[in-house]
C-alpha cells in the first residue's frame, strides 16, 4: 500500500462513495484553500485503487510551527487494521517536514448508540480502535461532554431513515411533534429556500436567538462562506406564513363555527334544561372567540408585514450520506406558528425523497440531566424518535516530541 497525495477528482469520488462528514469533502477543501489554510488531500492506494482519503489542515502553534488536524477524518474502513496503520504511519511521515508539532485526529466513528436519556442501546464494533491508536503512539483526549469552540462535538442526535416511508417516520414522532407539524400545515406555514443574496434573513434569526438563549453562534461569516463554496449542498429553509391564505382560512373557520353555534343555540332553545346542549353552546362560543382572536391577529400581521411573515429559518449542510441540521433560529414573538417543526419535517421528507439514510439533528452536549445547558434541545430532538451517536473522540500524537513538550510547557 502506498501513501500518496490524491487528486481532487480522486478525493471527491472516494468521499462521495464512502461514508464521510461534510468537512471531508472537496467543497470544504476549496474553501480552506481560498481562506489561506494550508491543506492537503492525502490517502492510501493499493494497485491504483484508493483505499483511504483525508483532508488534512495545518494551523499555527508557537508562532512558527504547526499542528495538523484531520477534522472528522480520515475516511477509510476502520475495521481493517492494516489500512488504519498504513494510513497513519504514512501521514506522520508526510507531516514531519512541515513543521508539525502534533497531530489531532477525530474519526467520524460511532462508539455507542444511546437514547436521549443516555442509556446505551447498542455498542458498535469500534472499541478495538483504542488499542490500535495506542499502539501507534496516540493518546485519547477523553470521553468529553459539553461544547467547545476548539474541538468537534462528540455527540450527535440522528434519525435513521433507511428503508422507511414518510408515514412510518411520522408515526414514530411523539404527540407534540405530530400536533405541531399538523398545526403548522393548518396555519398555512410554507417553506422556501434562501440563496446567498438573502442569507441575512437567516443570520438575523440566528443573532436574535443566540442573544435570547445565550448560546455560541458561528456567525455570519461562517454561514456565508459555506453557502458560497458548498453551493446547493447547503440548504437554508425559511418557514413563513402566507398571510393571505392564513386570513382566508380563519375567515372560513369563523363562518363554519358561527353556523355550528347558531345550530347549537337553536337546539338549546328547544331544550333549555339539557346540560349537553348547554355545554355544546359554551364550547362553540369559546372556540369562536379563539378563532376570532387569531383572525384579528392575522389581519394586523398582514397590514404590518405584507403577504409573507418569516417565522423561522435553519441551515443544513448535506452530503450523499446524511442531511445535517447545523443551526436554526426562530422569531420569538411568532413561536406559536411552529415554523421550526415545519422546517424539520420538510427536510426529513427531503432526505427520504433523495435516498439519504441519515437525518442528523447534529450536536448535543452529552449531558442527559435536567440541569444540562441544552436540555430543552435534547428533548426537542428526542421527540422526533431520534437516537444519539456517541463518537469515539479525539486522538493526539506528537510529531516532534521536543517541540510538543515545549508547547505543553508553555500552555501550562
């Protein structure tokens, strides 16, 4: 087996055909190149056939030196120890003349599948990798929980779509998810997709949501650059209310409810002591009042916002292997329209229609108690009948042992 630099075509073809994260794509390589990040496409070949591929990036440490990072890579068969060892020995040799102090590796490999209460549902056949990396001289960075701006999250909430229909997927949602999706449909919530020119609609949603909920947001530059380089592989669905349709529906509902109320009142006139007739009139009056209140709101919204009212937007990066929900924001004053639920269902259906087996709700903290900072998010994703992928974590190896000791001494 030969460790080589791959052509863009070789790398792109291999990562399309083999399960990989969106960071291990040709789109991301071109982005890194244009950003000025020193990046390489490397891999293994055997008899001319690619057996492993990886986008490796270099970053600065101690001003004049580098660290290397594989970012959810490499892409290879981790059950084949021969390939794993050959790749990493080749990579380490490749990096030695590039002023690299240490190498950080975070394989996109699942360790355990859990439920959203943290219980292990399935242990994957990846535990032997710890011994393989140890024998290669790597230290495991620990079974981390929580969020860090310096490393990839170790926990994803995912929904398995393989060989399932829309009906089967929907029926597995909890009652709140089903009710809110149906409510959004009844309220006339529609979904369209934003382009680079109108991405500010999404980033404004994210800015408002991050301020309200106090979470780290990647910022407009991140979202714009990915949309620019990933093109159609980035999808930015916007949920909005068609206010003309919304008002028309409510006006029809008012008329229908008024007819039902009139009929019930006539029945009550004929049987004034009938408790069932009394309760029926009372219930119809309450329902009519609620619909009239919504209609009044709808008319005011149309007067203020025109024909369309944006209520939520989300950001997805897709590969042939998964549809990944990276971020989403909602207008707080319009949360009752359930726009975020409409987006999730729309994109789940998109994944099914395009034969993508995994819908990735993306990162959670890995803390499953009520005091977790993202407990509400965990419960939201749990309601879609998702499970949790716990990934194997990061492995780190010194490439230049002397400089690595100095670096860690300076850090301390």
